[in-house]
C-alpha cells in the first residue's frame, strides 16, 4: 500500500499465509500516520528534487518541491518532513527542515543516528538560559579536593540507561611490567 510507511499505525486483517507458513496481512486502514522526521540523501533529476530515505524500511522516495529545498545540494544528507502522503499515482511530498551536509563529513554518522532514532540532540530552552549564567572556566573553589584526569582516555562504565556518565576506567601497561588500572568514580 503506497500510502503507508514505516512508523505508521495501521489496522490490519490476516489475509492468509505465505510459503513458509507465516501469516500475511492486508492493511485495512491507517490509524495514525508517522509524524516524525526522515533522514535521507537529496538528489536532483530532470530538475526535480527528491530524497532517498536512509532507512531501508521506507522504500519510496520523497519529492521535494523547489520552494522546500532549504538550499540542499545534490548528495547532501537532509532531514525531511512529509507534508503530503503518497497515493497510488504519486510519491509522497515533503520539505527539507535541516541540511546536515555532505555524507562523508566527519561525525555525520552520529548526526544521522541522532535524528533517525529520535534521540534528543538539542538542549531545552530552560537549560540554554541557565547555561548563559555560567562562566567559561571552572571556579578554583570547585577544583579543590579533585584530581584532574582529563589527559587520560577514560571509558565510561555507566550503563546505557544511566542518568549520568560520570564513572569511568582506563588501563595502561607500566614500563616496569604489569598494568595500572585507573578507576574514576564521581563523588
């Protein structure tokens, strides 16, 4: 069904089984369309802009009218929102809401992952306001009683569901033989 994409909530009806005995279904209707953003590569062909989604589960290109390109250039990684669903005759249409840049740019895979998986990547405005009141340097009073380990390539040991990532370890080979293990636990 062309009007359905990955992320839509649908009502389906069992329609039979496939050759392996797995149940197959047919879409009865869309209950809720996916309203998130889609990351993909921007292309132009015969003057028409379109985005090929990075997510292979979204098999249809998204047409981007000229007025909704946001300056995207051929091959750029972009973030789009769909503003018109695909029909039997036409592809979905959308608008570029962010141009991330060239696909091979350093850190691009992180930018793509953040947006593809809806991971928050911007601070809330309340946090931004509080940050404005902080200085650029850590006050000397805050450094007292602490050891500066920023020169060590520490690796966090906090679980992925931790609220903070402030405990870490580092291990190095000693010149005299053996190993030195650094364990940095926040206090």
